[in-house]
């Protein structure tokens, strides 16, 4: 079973590094394939997200894509929002959380499907 965990984590890390959000794969993989409870899967996702986000931030900063001074306020708001979201997730029933996350993924898929990409 550890091999499955490692494969899910690696693929999730690659997706997160590409800006896609590794949780879109990691949470369903942990709940459906590894049979972890929803709260545990979301906790693991947040633990995985922190070092992944730091690594992505370093790479994008080196490439000159980020102006740190302009993004500090957004980062602070993200930290506060993440803490509030974690508290809400802790309070919610696992079934409600699972269905809510599934609905979120469906809405996200529809938006991504119909979103027009700018010409490059």
C-alpha cells in the first residue's frame, strides 16, 4: 500500500508544481484508492501543500514571475483563509465534506472545460 501512497504523492506534487493544484488528485486518491477518511485526506493534502507551495514560490521568484512585495498581502490573506477553512472542515461532517469537495471538483471541471484560453 505504501507504493500507492508514494505514487499518489509524486503525481500530486508534480501537478501542484505546475500550478494545477495537487489536491485535485491527492484527495480523491487518498479517499477512493487508499480508503482514508475525508478529514485525514484533506489534512494530508494541506501538509503536502506547504512544502510544495514554498518550492514553487522559490522557482517562480527565481524566474522573475513574482514581485514579493506586491504579493505579501495575498499570501497573508491565503494563510488566514486556510486557517478558517481548516477550522470549518474540522467541524463539518465527513460525508458533507466529501460531497462538497466532489461538487467543487465538478464545478471546477465545467469551468475549465468552457474557459477560453488567451492566445499565446
